[in-house]
C-alpha cells in the first residue's frame, strides 16, 4: 500500500479538548500549551472558539487566548465560530482563519447550535468574506439518528464548495466511524466536489480512531486532526469521548514512513504537561510508553525472585 509521503496534522486540543473541561483552565495556561505545541512542530492548530460563554464557559477567554499566543511565521491558528456574531468577534480579535461548522444530521445540528442545517448554511453565506474552512460534524453517524448517508454529507459539502469554501473537515463527532464508512463518505464528497480539500477528524470512542486514520491514508487523505493527550468530546452529544490522540497519530505516521515535521518526543512532553495541569491520567499511549525505538536500561527490568 502506497501512503502519502507527508501529511499535515492539526491539533484541536485547546478547543475541542479543553471545551469539555469542567474547571476553567487559566488563560495563561492555554496560551503556554498552544505555544509549546507549535514549538514541537505542529503547524496548524484549532486554538479556541468564539461561542456563547453560557453554552461553553471554557471558551469565554477566546479573544485573550488569540491575542496572547505567539503568532510567529509558519503556523496557522484557526478559531471555530457558530454564527455571524462569533465570526465578527473572531475577526475583531485578529483571527486570520475561521472555521464554520454544520452537522450532517438535523438532530445533532439542532442540539449543537439550536438551528436546522439550512439555517447554518445560510449563516455560512453571511460570513464567507471571513471564512476559510468548513467542517461537517456527524459525517459518519449521529448519536440521535444513527447512520448518516454519505450522499447527505456530500450534498452539504457541495453547498459549502458552491459558497467558496475550499477546505472541509469531515468530523466523527461521537466515534461512530468505521473504515467502510470513511471510504463511503470520502468517495461521495470527492465525486460531488473533486477540487475540495478534505481533512479527517476522528474520535476514539470505540477504539477505532487510528484504524480510521489508516483508512484515510489509503484514500490519499493528507490532513488529519487530533487532540493533545487524546482530550476532547462534544459537550452536546451523549457518549462523546476523546479525539484521536495527536502524538499517537504522529507516532503512527512516522512508523509508516510518513513525514509530519513534528518532534514526537517534544509533543509527548507537552501531553504530559497537559496531564499534570489537569491532574488526571489522559488516554494517550505514546506519551506514556514513548516511541518504539526508546530503550530502557537493565536497571528498569523487573527481575524474578527465587
């Protein structure tokens, strides 16, 4: 199997990951984690969201986070927005890349942003002067409606492309994706919009996250989204657990001979830092075990007694 020679990995941990944390994470800690992820070589980050602080209190400091991060050359910082007001607030805060999102299922869209899909897409038209990216949540299944037809995902992608959006992430909001569903959705979107760039965003709810990443690689996808330490989950969807872990995905890419431009050891150090900051164990695996090639001294071996 021929995989792409290189991929781009977007970390969404400080947005998708932090948004479900109950205790407010200090703004300076969010900024420090973002800067550390960039220092490890990640060149695209979904850093925050300009949503109602009543709905997502953790994102109340979105403008301060965006203002405080080191915006040196070479990295792209994306802010998620749900509507025109959010887009205007993001623009005033200096956001250069804005992510608009809609669900592929009516029920989830209503639960998530309190409007039907058509109204969300109308909002896209209002803010196209500011928007760069689009995202389709529940692209591989909805926790309320079940299977989502690939044709439905493709129809929404086509409307996005007709508005001028050139890049769309297909989101696996509650970890319902499987390799056959990934293939069906990607093929359908490509047939509907041959010139649309596709990214894949998986959750590891049912332990198929990296399996689905490999399915994406086999389809030639070259952009994937992950979350530092495996943080994340949609606060408006039952059973939504963490995203695919960024450092675990980087490890997979490197083992497949795929370039990421990311220092895996440095990224694992950031994940451990986040774990210490939150005060609980995170689901990431490579942050604990290290890369396959990291060796241990004999003094670490457990010796049998007797």
